[in-house]
C-alpha cells in the first residue's frame, strides 16, 4: 500500500511522528523492541529528567498536544549554582522568569505520546526487534522474544530507534553498496571525519558517565531544594545536577569521568566502587547535598552508571524509502537539554516538507522530502552536538568561576536592556526556533560583544555594569549584520525558519 509507513522505535520521537502522519491519513505501524512501558511500574524506567524547551513545545503545539503535555512539567527559570563552601549563586536563563525551561519525566512523557499515537490510529507492535532489512525490496524483518520472525513490506520506513539504532546500521550498510552523491550542505565535513566524504557513522564517547540519584521529599513533606531552578554543583571535572519532579522531589544526576576519559584524573567511576568510597566522595565534594540524599549509599551501589556519547552520520536517508530521526540520526550528550527538543524539531521539519512537496497518501514524492530534510537538518544536527559538548565544560567548571559568571551577568544585563537587538546563545537554543547551526555561528559574534564590554564594565556591589551605549555600538557591528542577512527576528521567538522563500508557521497547517 502506497500509504503504508512504518516507524521503528516507539520512543518520544517515533510516537510524535506517528501522530503527525496519522493525522495526514497515512497508515502507520510502529515497531518497538521493548515491552509496553505503560504496563510496568514507573520505577523500572530510570533516566535523566528531560528539559522541554521552545523547539519541543513548537512541535507539540503544531499537533495540539502542548497544553496536555505542559500539565506534566515543572518550570525552571535559571540555574542555582552550589559552591563547595555552601554558597549559592542564581543565574537566570533569560531576561525574566517567563523565559523558562521545563523539567519533565521521560517515562511520563513517553506514556502520554504512546496514548496520543494510539488515539490517532497508529498500530504499535511491542517486543518486536528489527533484525534485518532489504531496503531495495522495502522489506523489514522483526523478531519476537520467542524467536519467531515477521517480515513487513513498507514503502517508507523511519528509524527512530535511538542512539543504538538498528535502522541506522542497516541504512549505512545499504549505502556503502549503492552509488550515493555527496551532500551539498554548504558546510565543511565535520572535523572528526578529516574531510572524508564517504558514507560514515561515528560514535564519540565523551569520557563522562552518569549515575541517577534522588532528592526525595523531606520527612516533614517539604521540598529538598527550590524547584524553580536547575541545581548544579560544579566541581571542575565532575558535577552533580538536580531537576524538579511534579511532587516537589528532585531527580539528581551525577556526572563523573570514566575510564575512557582523556583527562588526567583519578576521580573515575571505576575508582569509586562500593558505598564506602562513594560516601567519602560525596562528603568531600558535595557536603551540602549529603543531608538531602538519604538514599545515596543504596543508589550508589544499585544504580548503574552509563556512558555518554555523540553519534554523527554522514547521510540520514536514501531516496524516498528510509529516513533517520532523533537520536538515531544525531544522538547528543545531555548538557544543553536538547536531545528531545532536537528530535521533536526533526518531526517539525518532516511536517513542513510534507506540506512543501504536497505529499499525502498515494500522492507526492517522499524523496524530495528526505533530500530537503537532510540538507536542512544535518548541519543543525552537527551544530547542536558540538554545542552540547561545549556545555559540558560550562556545567562542570565554568559556572563556578567568577570571571565566567561576570560575563554571564553582562550578557544578561544587555539582553534585558535591548532584547530586540541582542539575545544570549543559550536563549536562542532554548527559547527560539533559530536553526542550531546559525546559533553556533552567532555565538562567536555574541562572545565578541560580551568580552569587549567586560573590559570597560564598572562594578556595583560586586555586579558588573556594562556601558549600554557601547553595547549598542558593538551589537551594530558584530550581531546585527548576521541577524539581517539571515532574516532573524528576535522579537518573534516562535518564528519558524524554513527555506527563505517558504517560511511559515507549521502550527497553522495542522
């Protein structure tokens, strides 16, 4: 059937894509290797709390799901930075508290999206693991836990099966054997590929692993920390972080180098085995957190630590048959909170391109959609991967440095004064739809302004006060030309930036 689409992976991205395609009249089946998480206890599904920002909200809004999902979130208006001496510094995310990020449970969000997908009419097959694909014949073979196999014919297959994507492996295997043109992305090949333009996939371990901890409610029912902030304990090569849950407790995550790190340090997860060493480490580096981590010893021993990595792929699709989205295409480290948001934005772009090329059941050209999707999203995927890695260093160490905090205070003062002319790189990533690779390029210009202002700033009560007249002059030289040349409007954070001749609000189309 020409309207048949399969999606491999019933996670966040796959479920949201299914809702979109079902609304358009496609016959959608999802194949998921794991059991239905809605039938299991929430405690079984341990993961880092996610952060919902503008790009994710925009994708949900386009399908009329935003209001329901926003019932599951806890807003965070800034960072609370916990120093080793117990002092706390607040660093706002934006010019006011309306510019917030939103903490959300991955499991609860996934459950809701599965419900929405089924309500839209998608058929979800759980415990069905992709084992092979004949992409030329459009045939995909899945195995059940008992070993029985089923082969499915699908004119269109989306791989949304996460960082360890089987679809990605099958696609790369296929592309190696067929002639594939080099993609003209208007950008250099990523440095890790050394200019090699062949079909390639790279998985880069960060050298950092994470372990989940919990900050439960106190014995009297009060909150362990202020829930309107993302809490960070920066300690150089490692840090502790906490994000709020709906009941007022916090999900904590400890990031620490592992044995793949290039750092010269003995502070490795592998060197801190057992609750005694774990407790000693906690008391030394996070003394103010110890009283509000009452389950630390048990969680240190029972909760596994998992490594972090970035995945890059040279090609995300082939003809009109198969396409990667989400972590299958661009797995990120979590330090900019954009993994889910970038994945949801993939769905936004697929939706936009389906409209652009007038693709509907039995009509249109999927290849045009996939070709444009790659050109638009691969540069963005590389950029947000880089930005997320950079933010690891910021969260580990820079947020605890006086010089860095002064630069952030200057940046925040300027964006409060002239928000229509200047915004931080962080705001552009989390509170706008400006393409990630544009934001990456703009970051250089933004840093030039802030660095120059720091040279002449005066201080009042320890807070740097920038010269706003000088700020306007610097913005006119460094930032405004880029904004104008790319058609960026800082007054409209919800503006969608498709190809220039076809800009429109995707949310108005569905």
